[in-house]
C-alpha cells in the first residue's frame, strides 16, 4: 500500500469534510435541527478545522524558512 503524504491527506480530508458539511446543511434544511444531523456536522467541522490548520501551518513555516535563507 502506498504511503500518502500528510499534506495530500489534509487536502483530501478538507474536501471530504466540505462535502459532509454541505450534506448536513441540506439535511438540516429538509428535516430541521435533529441531533442525528448535528453530531456528524460538528465532527466534520472539527476535522475540517484541524486539516485547514495543518495546511496553514505548512504554508507559514515554508514561507518563514525561505525568508531566513535569503
């Protein structure tokens, strides 16, 4: 099995979570605020935030090392 780069994994998680969040928002619109919809929405939002945080950390550290090198 291929080892997936952690950066690629973060991008994949962001895409999957964005789809889940969109689906949950449509379900809330159709069925109302049900706990069976709110819990997956909260979990998807947490994973989305964590993945975006990891992506932003990579960009900030990459830019700071380039500035120090020059």
